[in-house]
C-alpha cells in the first residue's frame, strides 16, 4: 500500500509539474509580443498562494513528520515557476496593471505570513494547526483550480479560446484527479477535497474549450503571405498599367 501511495504521489508530482509549466507557452508569447494582451494574472497569483500554503502544510510543523513530502517538493517547484510568471507579467503589463498585480502579490505574501504566524502562535497542538492551515489550503486550492474560469467572460464574448490556454485546463483536470486519489489513500481531507472540486472544474473548463475551439483563434498574418500578397498586387498593377497603355 505504501509503495502504491508513493507511486501515485510521484505521478501526481509529474502531472502537477505539467500544470505549473503549462503557462510557459503563454509567457513565451507575452515576451515575444512584449504585451500581456487580454491574459489575466489572477490565476498565477492564486497559484502562488496555494503553493505557499501547501508547502507549509507538508512540513513537520503542520503534518506528522514528512508524510506529505510530495506536497513540499512539487509545490516548492510550483512556487518558483508561478513567481517567475508573475515577474514576467509585471515587466510587460500596462502601468495600471503593474500596480494592481504588484499590490495583489504583496497581499498574497502578507496573507501567507499571517497563516504561518497564527498557526504557530495561536494553535498550540498539531491537530488544530493542521485543521487551520488545511482549511486555508482547501480554499486556496479551489481558487487555483477554478482560476482559468476568469477567462470565461472573454471566451464567451469573443467566441474564441485564444485567452483560455488548453494545457492549463487539461493538466488542471489530470493533476486534480491524481491528488484526489492520493488524498483518499492517505485519508487526508485537506488534499482530497480541493482535488474533487478541481476535477469538476477541470471538466467544465475543457467543455467550454471544446465548445468554442472550432470558432477559430485569431492568427497573425504570416510574413511570407504578406510578401506574396505584395508581389501579387504589384503584378496586377503592372497588368492594369499595360492595359491602359494599349
């Protein structure tokens, strides 16, 4: 049973790594265009809070020993990735958006510090500490799993999934299913509960994606096509001139 639990934890780590890495393509586009366009930074800020809470939850300060070591490893990596995305977003966002994201990021850090200090000094036994941190973690994780729905309004209005990344929704579903299984195996409600919600939200996100994906995505004109069109226009112009001369 212990080996099976470890295997599920490792596979869950791989799926979560894919989830945390999914925005790389989005931010490669942001860097290339030097513009954040209609992308929202809210999902990444919520993900940072979730990673902070569950990294702390997995330490012996809250959990019993290192029973939740897989949480510490993957959420530690997720914290680094999501923080990098936020920094990139701030670099290329409009001035007003920079201030908004920076303020939310500071609020996130302060919220985490409050959770840590309150759990250490106000909760004098591990049971109550785990209960407090776990409840906060559930709320943050549900927010993280549902955060891609922030793009729902844009998707519905534009009838396009351009600003709702497929891989983010896909790995949200896969990761949440695996962590739900892991949480049920170790009988940890604070791991299983948000993952159940994440599975449902992941299905809804993918349903929305497949509903609108056939409507097409905005495409930039290809440089080669532009050059071909210019050449075609020049040829047509020459033909018109010759006809007029005749």
